C-alpha cells in the first residue's frame, strides 16, 4: 500500500521528492530535511531585514523541520480555501504525499504556453496574493500543468503569510524573469499579463514592483559584464530581458 511504500523510501532516503506509483496512480513523496541555508541565502535573509532590501526576505535560514512543517501547513490552508494546489493524500512524521497534477511548466513543450495559459498563470498569482500570501520564490518548476492545461502551484517552503505588497510584487518580478527561459514567450505577451496584473492590484503593489525594478536595474552593467565573459549565462540574459520589459513602463 501507499504508506508502506513511503516508509520504505524514507528509510532509504534522507530527504527530497520521490515519485511513487500505487494502484496505477502516481504520487509524489516529499521528505523533510533538505538544508537550504547556504551563504547566499543567509546574506539575502539578512539584507531582507533592511527596508531598502526587503524584497530579498527569505525563509531559507529556518531549520529544515520548521520549513517543512510550514510548507505542509500552507498546503493544508490553501486547500481549505479552494486554491489550486495538490491536496495532501497522506502525511506522517517528516513526510507528506500529494497526487500527481501534471508536469512543471519548465518541462512542457513551449507550444503549450499559450496566451490563455499565461493569463491563467498571472490570475493564479493574483488569487494567491488576494489571500494575503506570497509564494516566495516562484519559478516555472513550481507551476504544474495537467492534461487539460489547468495550472496549480507547488513548493511553498518559502511562502509568506500576511505578505507585504513588496513581497507580492517580488513574486511577479521573479515569475516574469523565469518566463524568459521560454524563448517563444514574447515581450509583448509578458507585457500583456503584466498590464493585466497592474489593473487588478492597488497602486501600492504596482509602485512596489517598480521600486524592485529600480533597485535591481542598478546591476545591469554587472550583468553585461558577466555576458562579456560568459555569453551563454542564462541568469544574466533573463535579468536583462526583464529589465528591458520594465523599462517600457518607466
């Protein structure tokens, strides 16, 4: 049975996410314990305590057990309010199991990332933010798409309850930046969903997003320098593309 399979996997693995098949159904077992408190994340967390750099706030310095329990609690809460996240089918000490809900957007064919999917994506984050929650570090790998092109969110370890407008705006900035990984998604499409987001949120949220851009665009020269020596550096290219997008709103 499912629980027995989980126990066997847990006994063989310290932490991580593991695929399990039970009665022809696919599940994902998440085992708590992954240490994400590296130097960069610690610096980001410290910087986040300063008002100017509050957009860098991170929960990665929490111990692994606290972070794991935080994510589990967040999933249970989001399920209770009808938000699009996988339900917890089974849980126990240091683990929980969710049913498969499709592929991450980072793994699907680019042709599936249509205007409708992009609009559904930005609407999903509007709904999350209206619940006063910030995801924390949205990326294409954290967004699942099923066979009916319905989206859901995963990986809430760094999510934040009672999130400030700046932390919600950070979600949008990081999301748009990660969309730059898909070459078929044009700047016009990103501009379109950003304009829609602007229409749906308060001026404070929009100004927070522009403030993040104004802060980060100071590093454009550094990104160009990285590309001078490493022409294929993806992060620098994504960053510059995102800066160019936001520059059109200034």
